[in-house]
């Protein structure tokens, strides 16, 4: 049995300070991670404000990225 093929695109840039290449977005099957997070966080930002959103960001960065 073979696994299904998953199409991933990575958007990256060169860090001007370190010259490292950094990924800033992953697009899986046409769905942008940045766009998904923006849709997820917009209601919180509008309802509770920037302070509540920024309080949640450290916990969000600790969670692994899981592609289903």
C-alpha cells in the first residue's frame, strides 16, 4: 500500500543579518499556514484585543506542526 502524495510549498527568505535561509510560510495542498492562523486568530483579536492574542502566542509556538 502506498501513501498518498502531499504537495507542499515553502516560502522562504534570506535573513539579512545572518544570511540564513528562513521559512516563513508552508502551503499544504494550497492552504497557507499563515492564512489559516490569520483566520483562527482574527475573531480573538477583534473580540478580546491584541493583549489577549499575544498572551496566547508563546503556547502556540510550543505546539508541533502536524500535517494530517
